[in-house]
């Protein structure tokens, strides 16, 4: 519906010889609001690619060394003391972030299961990064 309205506005502007001025004359409507400000991405912020990469590298390393599945490696990774330090940049992007909430969240079993399901399995993180050959330094 919105696209139809924009199309109609563009046709009317062409018929009457009206032109947009300023920033909106250059940009498409899907990137800017009517006032000319950038549209914000809606919803929960995506996990940072750096955090995704480190999580995959750790999960892959543990699963190879101990010859266990990625799920079991993820569970062992969440039990580590420094896991909170790894996840802090992800929690800082969320609304209402506090260090205490992040501490409680990483100990919650439902959060552990949902994070693995939503950010590792659904994003196909294992398939995407499996092509990279990691060399681990001691």
C-alpha cells in the first residue's frame, strides 16, 4: 500500500513539474522518513559479527578437541568463567542493560537454549563459517 502511495506521489510530481529538494531529492523513500531523517532498524539488535565469529571459533575448537557435538560444546562454553566477558558487547546493545542482568541471563537455561537456537542454528553460523580453516595458537 505504501509503495502505491509513493508511486502516486511521484506521478503527481512529474505531471505538475514538482521536484524534491534537499536530501530527499537524492535518496529513496525506504531509507528516509518524511522529515528527512534516517530510518532506524526496528526490532532487537543483531549480534555483532565479531562476537559471532569468536563464538563459532570457540564452539568449533571445543567440539573438535573433545569430539563432541556443537550443542554440547556450546553448553560447556557457557559454563566458563569468562563467558560473560565474551557476551558483554552483545548485552550492551540491548535496552535496559545492566551488568547484573547480564550475569543472571547467562545462567538461565532457557536463555542458553534460545540463544543457541536463534543465533547459532538459525543464522546458519556453523555452515557459514565452516569453510574457514582455523589454526589455533598455543
